[in-house]
């Protein structure tokens, strides 16, 4: 923390980033200095070898100063910044310049050879010595009986169960945001346990642990062959971020005019302050996003529709950031680089991607790609039309400008597989899934599209039931088609739930992750017979997939569902994997002659899930909703 003795009068001053790295391709770094009256210093100097102060930017708020440094010729060490006031008094601040652990091209991101396992830190597991309350944080409650309050999971809880992920067979872990979300709990019984309301971009939420805990988790995960994907949000921050009360510049946020100078009594989840008589406050100046993402690609979009999408606030408690402010965007770009260099994350998942300005996000992605050519970022692009999703992928010929975003999320596959599970495969059912892949010609790189059957924002695939036949079909497809697959925590042990009452019901605690849990799904002994059966089935499939070039590099051939049977083949260097699904609730016969082009001269095939061998010279008899993955 900075301490400007002669310039500032307040105690909590800071410089962000907290330190930086030499040897980056872009030698420029922005330092955001915060302190009362700091904007009006006369000069800032340093005599550190190789460091040049390119410019000082004085923003609208008197309490911010931006210093742009050029570190092209700098070496690692500790530099001193000297701040001189108009009265000639000088204050100094130390700032560390660090050596990089790896070159940019050595940072390897996730690919289609990985399987991502998504989890919520608050809901997965609690580690030893979890604090009951964090001094200095706004009031909060950890109550596991309330689905919308914090439950007390943390990073050490995840770290203590890394062996579970290895046993399961996933290769990458995606956590919902781990950064500080210092919002008070709502009177209505809600909290920001989910992490999507950042109040400090350089600090892990103390309820989850420390920056050092995050670094230790990443290091130990890497030692076990697991990658870490960090969830980030450039579209908005949390209302309690200092920027909301003291905006660095008037255009730091989108449509900030409605903000009241006095936020006392404001509900932390709605963002509004009730009138003195308890009535609903005026919201005339507040701009709510429409949640419609199509205007950003619609050639006929009206200005009002486009404005509502990209400038409207996601919710009143999450201020919408203006990425067209170049200093804000530089801050955000640097923040992502800082986390890559500091803790060694292997990928980024960017929340609410199309809600932010597309040109600014493309600038970010281009810089990341230039510095880390083998890194990967996936953007949340929640529209179920393949053409929309494909438009956002790097090098898309459908887009007016290049997004440089390597991976997009296949919401179309999610939508189709969840409809198909409740239908007979005639004109619908698995025909929907077949049709999803028909449009892969739209993608510049289909193998860098992330597919999933559920996540933290959707109903769980099982709903409120336990239909393992449908689940196995979905997973069999997910893990064998030409995609990067993503799983949601607990599916492998039959966790279910719907959003009908609250999102918290699809974000339940992992059984066995918390003190006092009688049911423990981390061990074979703790699982029920049904849970163990599903875990074993999933684990066998995941381990078979690891390092399997037939799946990661193989040509994909799909056959239109015939007599209710959907077949997908992957072929590479003379080897074949055949996924066969009976999409009906009745026995079905697969006519092997119809699939001669992928069966070739093979006479038998092994079911990788059971070890059973099938005679490929005869028609295959399939049970209702049966899934087979054959290799030969």
C-alpha cells in the first residue's frame, strides 16, 4: 500500500498493479495511484535504470493519478517513485519489478485435449482453519441452510481435494470468480457468493483465502497435471468497488447519472435506495440491459437496442464499465496479464462477453494472443444460434472485425441436448444434436468450441430426477465430439436441481466438502451404489479420453439419425471411435451396412465402457436409450 506522507491525508492509498514484470513484449505499464489530492502533484520522477516515465494522466477525480512507464530496458528490482508537491515536499513509494517465471510462448492454455471441470469455490469444499468472519469486510453471513447465502467453501478446500479430480479424470479446473466481492448481504437473503461483483481486481476474496493460497493451489494443481482456468468479468464490477463512489473519470462507467451521492440504505442486491416512506425509488436515469445479445451483430439494429445491450447495467448492483475509456481498458488488460504472470493460470473464461464493447475486447484478446500465443480464453456468448456463436470466434468470416477470441461456448449444443433428452428421436430428439453439428462449417475452428450440457446458470441436466440413461448419452456425446468439453461439478455423482425457485438450487454443496457432512462423495465408501456407478462410468470415459488422439485430432463423421439411432465416428491414423446412441425408449436395431464407410473391414470392436466386444459383421441390438462407445 502506498503511503504519501506529504501529499495525502487519508490512510488507505494504493498503487495498482501492486507490482509488475519486465520482459513483456509491450513494455508500457499503467500505474493507477489513489490518494486524496494525488492528481495535483507537480511531478513524479524515478532514477531506476531503464525505466522511463512516459506520461502522467490527471483524471476528473482529484484522488487518482495514472503514471505510464516504459520498462523496455529495465531489469528486475525495486524502483522508487518520487512524488513532488506544489510546495516542494517529496514523498516516495517503492514498486517491485519482477522477473517472469516463463516466456509468454511457454504458457500453454487449455485445448480440446482437456476436459474442464467447473465448480463454485463457495459451494465445493471448505479447508482447514476456515475463518468465521473476516475483519474489515462488510457484514456477511455463512449459512448453508440458505441456498442464496454464502456457504463457506474456499480455495484450500479445493486444494485438499486435487486427488479427487485426478481420480475422476478431468484435466482442467474452472472456478467461478475468486476475486474480492465485498458486498454486504441483502435484507432479502441474497449474497454475492457467486463472485461476479468484483470489488478488488488484485485481491482474492479473503473468504476464499489469500493470493498466496491461490498461487499454492495453482502450483499444486500443475504438479498433478491439472490446469487452472480463471473466471474474469470486464463488463461490470461490484457496486462496492471504490470506482462507484469515486469515479476516476466521468466516463469510467456507462450511464452513471442515476447514482445517488448518498447510498445509505441501498439494498446491495438491487442497487436502489428506498424512499423515506419505504416506496419504490425513482429509476428514470437507470439503464438496465435488455439481456438481448443479438443487437451487437444485427445489421438492422436500432441505436436504442444496441445501447441497452452494451451500456445497460447487468443488474443495479453491478456497475457497467465503459471499455471505451482507454485508461480503464488498459487497467483491465494489465490485470489479466498480472494474474497470468503472478499465479500461472492456464486460461481465462470471460463472463458476459458480448455485453462489453466488441472493439475493446478484441484489443484485449489481440494483446493476450501476441504475448501468449499458446494461451486460451473462452468467452460466454449466450445465444443458441450457431451463426451467432461462430461470429465471435477468432478469424470468423462472418464478423465485421476480428474478435481474436479463440474459444466460444456452444450454447446451441446445450440447448439441443437438453431438449432431446425428453423426446423420442424421430424428427426431433437427437436430430436436434445432429443439426447442431451441421453448422460447424461456420466456425473457423470447431475443435476450439467449448461444449457443455449444464453450468451454474442453467438447470442441472438431471433436473430434479436421476435419469442416468439420458445423462450417459449426453456425456458420451460431449466427450467424443469435436469440441472442448466442460463438466459441471457433481454431475458425476448425480447432483441435480433446477432454478425454478432460486439459482442456489443448482449450486448446492458438494457432498462431503464441509465439516459435519454425513454424506461424502469424495470417496468410494461414501458414495451410494448409484453414485458410485455413475462416478465409475464417467471416470472410465474420462481416462480413456486423456491423450486419445482419435478424439482430439480425428476426423468427425456423423450420420443422420436412422430408426432412432444416432452415430458419430472419430477416425485418426487407422483407428476409429464410434459413439452410438439409441435415441428412443424402445429397443432398436443398428444396420451395420449403413455405416460401412466408417466400419470398413473391422470385424469386432471393444466397448470402452464395459470391455465387451461386439461383432461388427452383424447388426447391433440396442437397449432403450443405450449408449455405446466402440473402438477398433
